[in-house]
C-alpha cells in the first residue's frame, strides 16, 4: 500500500466534492495498493477510497483476496463468492454501511474493468449515479518517481532484446508470426512480465495496417516491416518501435521513412520541461505539410505510458496539437511518427519510449530516429 499516493487520490475526491472514489481499474489498484491482478475484467473488484473511511475498503472475489499485498492487511475487505453473490450487491453493502443516502461518488468508468452491464447493475443495486473521474485518477500516475523510471529503464533493456530478435529473425521466406514468436520468446527470457497489448506487426502489402497483428504473411524481398511491442518490469511498460526493410525498399518507401525519421527527430529536439505538448508535435506537422504528406499522419505524436494491463498501456497525457499542458520532469511517454499511404500500401513507424529528466529527454527504449535498417536476405 502507498499512503502518499492514496492521500493524493483523496485530494481528488475532495476537489471534485465527492464522498468517495470507487476504482475498478487494475492499473489504479496496482498504483495505490501494489495489487497485481488482471482478473478484475472478469471478476469485479473495487477499491473504495474516502476521507470518511479510516482505511481503504476493497470488494473482491474470495478466491482472489489472497493475492492482495499482505493478504489485504490495512484494508477493510468485503469478499464475495463468484457465481453465488452479486458483486454489485457486495459493493452496495459497503456503501450502505459507510455512507448516507445521497452521498456522491466518483468512479473510473473509462476502465475496461467497468463494463456497461456491471455499471448498470451497480447503479441499480446501490442507488447511485457516480461521475467519471477516470482522467483525474489516472493523471496522478503521469509524473513518475525515480523508482518508477528505473523500472521502465529495466523494461527498456528487455525491449532491446526483442528488437535484437527482430533484426536476427526477419528475412525472406519467414512469416510475420514466426518473427513475432522470436520477439516474444526473447522478452520472456529476458524477464518480461506479460504485456498489455499484443505485438503490433505488419509488412509488405499490409504495411499500412498500423495496428495490425502478426499474420501468416511470408516476408518478401523489398518489404517494409514495422513492429511495436512492450516489455514489462513490475507492470511498468517500455515500448519498442522499429521499421526496417527486407532487402532494398522502393524509393518511395525509403522516402517515407526518411520523412518520418525527420518528424520524430524534430519533436525530440524541441521537447523540454515547460514546453506545451502541442509544441512537441508542431515541428513534425510543419515537415509533413512542406512535403505534401499531411494526410498520411494517422496517429498522435505521443502519449504517456507506465503501468499497463490489457487492453492498453496508454495513460491520458497526449502529445498532440490540441494538448497545451506543459511537459514536466518525471513524465514518461512514447513518441512516434507514423506515416500511412493506403494507396501505395506503405506504412512506416519510427519512435520509442522516453523520460523527461532534469537533464532533458532520455530514451528508454525503441530504435528511435535511427536510419532505416536494410536487412540482407539470408
């Protein structure tokens, strides 16, 4: 349990003029308690934080309760038997016992662990209509401590093992799935925990599928191949990104890569503490407009990253033209430039994971803005 982090969450509760926060998201539960479980998306578990409670409350399936740090020491637990008890009714028991009728609650309704059916059951059983505080709670995680950044450094070392496996295995005649298997094996062998998002990979005629997952497609001479994957240390993710070519790419594909490389470098060069996030993306947009490729920029320039559970490793701070909030020391984010041309089946993705420190931007993982790697056919 992390008292200082819980205190910060209680400040959110008070600032939003609420009586309590009800948190279903596994990333939030890990951040505040150190409770490491993906099961909440199947067997609901809720962390209740309130200035009115002497200590946090937790509603959890009886079979999962032993997974809590120190078996839940420091928490008031309400366990339920899955398939017998209603999780919504168990939560209602807690709220009825501690809060008056008409109390105001916030919850993380953007979490995949709080689906529409469960939310409807809770509203009915508890007689409440909570407000969404997903962003307010998630934003507490955006500024990382030295220990958190060290965990991401460790994950970044694992990423490099995966990228090495990519470079060693990708060749003419091997399928995308075979390449992905080598990446995944190397990550596990290097000590990675399970990742929140599948390996993203696409090549050749499907290279413009930026969120494609590995297929049975066999690599061919001249293919562009791009990957994006995460390595995980103590649930903290570092994301590896690289585009490479199998043999010599077409001149157009090579040009796209060179433009993307310049876009990424331009954002990296201006990123510093205090600069608005919109100004990190701006130079890349200028390059694309000058090259006549503004319509090919299909993704945001970056996003914050850290603790992750399926189905996402994203945090809410975006490096976009619409976000005018400042970059701060302690932020960790993925920066990338993605150019997609469906008509030509061209897709390139360059980037990596970075931390903003007192000394400036530090790369934690990924190939970054390196030159295009051309793998000889073996």
